[in-house]
C-alpha cells in the first residue's frame, strides 16, 4: 500500500471558501504578512479616524496660538442729523410783545478710528489707537416772529449761521501694560497655549500608538487565517485517510480477513472526520471575514479569497528581560504621552498658583493730539510733527481678600498634577510587567514549538507503525483510529504552537515599542 505520510505535509494552496455576500472575482489573492500590514494601513478605517483626531488636536494648538495674534479693528462712521426747536419769549419792558423763535439745525459728522492690539506670551498687552481726521460741523437757520398785542405779527428769517471754520480733529495713542505678579510669565499668560503644544505633540504619539495597535491586530488576524487554513487542510487530509481506511476495511471484510464490525467502526471514523471538517470550515470562513474587515472595508474591493503565503518561523530569543524593559521605557509611546500630560499638569499647577497672587500691572503710554483744523491735512501734520505730545504712566494693584476661588483652583490643579504623576509611575510598572510577561511568553512559545514538533513526529511514527500492523492483520480499526486521533491532535497542537509563537513575538515587539521599526514602517 502506498505511504500515507503525505497527510502530515502542509499543502501550499488551501481550498478557498467564499462567503455568499462577497463579490466573486477571478482569482484569490496571495498575500504575505508584510503586504497584509501595508494593505491594512492603506485601507483600514481606523487609520483615517486616528488621522482626523490628530488633525483636530493640532488645530486646537492653532486656536490657542490665535490668542496672541495681532488684532486690527477699524471703523468709518458718517452721520447727518437734522433737528428743529421752537421757543417763546417776551421783549424786556414790553410784556405784551411775544417773540417766537423756530430753529432748524443740520449736523454732519464723520469719525474714522483704527485700533491695533496684541497680547504677548509673557503677560504684556500692547494697544495703539488712531482717531481721525474726525469731522464735526453744524449749520443753524430759522425764523423769528414778533407778535405785539395790538399789531400784526412780523416774521423775519435768520441764518444760516456760519459753520465752524475748524471742523477737523484727530489723535493717536499707544500703550503697553505689563503684569508683574498675577498673569506674569508664559506659564500664566499662555498656559492654555503651552498645554495645547504638548497635546499636539502627544497627538503624534497617540496616532503612532493606534498604528502600532492596528499592525499588531492585523498580524494576529493574519496568523489566525494561517491556522484556520492549514487546520482545514489537515482535516481534509484526515478525512481522506479515514475514507481510505474504510475502503480497505470493506475489502478485507469481503475476503474474510476482518470482522464486519470493523466496517462500522471505520464508517464512524469517517463521520467524525466530516464533522471536524464542518467546524474547520466555519473557523476558516470566520478568519477570512475578520481579515477582510481589516484590509478591505469596501466589499466591492475584496478578492474572491486570500491565500496566506507566510509561515511562522521560530528564531532564537535574543537579549534578556532587563534590556527589553530598558528598551520599552525608551520607546513606548504611552510613556511619552504620559510624560507630556505630566508637563501639562505642571503648567496648569503653576498657573493656578499664579492666580492666587495680587494683581500688579504697570502701564506706559504716549499720545499725540491735533488742534481743531480746517483740513484733514493739517490734522495729520499736527500728529506727524508731534506738536502736542503727551505721555501716561500708571500702576494698578488689586488683591482679593479671601480668594476662595483661587485657593480652590490651586488645590484642584495640585491634585490633578499628583494624579498624573502617579499615573506615570503606574504605567511604568505596568509596562515592566508587560515586557516581562511577553519575554517569558516568547521563550515558552519557542520551547512549546520544539516540544510540539517532537510530539508530532513520535505520534506520526506511532500511527504509521499501527497502520503496518493493521495491514499485516495484527491490529484493528479501533487502534488505528485511536492513533490517528492522537496524531490529528498533535498536528493541531504543533500548528497552534507555531501560531502562538508568532503572536507572542509580535506582542514582545509591541511591548518593547519596536514593532514599527521591526516591520520597517515609518509614521509621517
């Protein structure tokens, strides 16, 4: 009889099972682990989500930086106001004569203003104001009616009265105010901006962290598909063996070498193998769909199937847990994010303490004015030639008597800083534990692969020996099937040990913070 050892070889091409909801395409896709990671980084929706979160965080830095932009405001207003009034009076020494005066006035004005202001990161504020040339002019006219008791009234108009010959004025002023206690220094005046800078840097690390998690997840899904594919192949090969055993048993019963009960036993073994194939097929379909989800969010882009081309390879474990921990402390992005958060909390704590100080502001300024002039040109000449200069100096001091709000804010900021400090210490301990466990798991998985290989070789030899006994009439179907079941389990255990090693290696590289470097990936 031909040797059946081919049952133990891993076939390179699996049977492709395509879900009903997937689009049918010409050929399945042969996919390496590297290509799977690259495709995931290109197509996975989580990358887009993480990228937009990073963009929003960086935009907040721009918003906070806007507090220190120059602010320019200008306005140009023109108005024309007409009004009328009526007044009555009597001529002195002639109480019987009434004078009625009706006045009409028209006032025209135009004001042009421009203001430039800027706050500085060290707690100072600059402001410059320019007014003019402003224009104000009034024209008054009207009538006056004198009404004696015994004579007809006499109405005489007057005006318009001449407008002011100097309707234009203007001024320029500039001032700078500096906080010396409360509000002094970047950590007080620009606390939110400094925190937003740290958050912006942290967003890069957070984005990198999401990419690391995606790479790790994609690799695990890839290895799950490798296991499901090969396990499905093994179950098919096991069914073929059981069917061949059933066929041979029927022949031996017909020639009278075996009892008919042996056929029943062989048929039961075939049914059991068919049940194993149903379970393995469902596992393969689930693993394929999970990898589809990570690589191709759009169903129309999915190939008809995926053939994983890489196999787990066991390599000697390099280094020791101490060096691995040092590497993790140096590279883990979670630590860098936590350190930035601690810096931000320190800034907020300093700002909260500053808010408890008294307010002491010093301001200096200069101003230029113009006399009332007949033309705008003369106004500008007054201002540019500094004909009427002036200056100002002031000190403002204020102190809250109880300042309960300031003391409460300071207590909150101190508690938050201490919380962030403890979180950083706890994260370092957690990372140390993760690295130690990951290092230990890789070592155990490596030794587990070697042990599983030996077990599979011994059970294979045991099964082949039992087959030969059966062929020589020295064994039964029950014993052959028992050896085959043991061999099936050892093959599955060997494959699972290889997959466990591959996943443990990924977990160790992730724990050390070297996963992206090991895959040749660079975050931009």
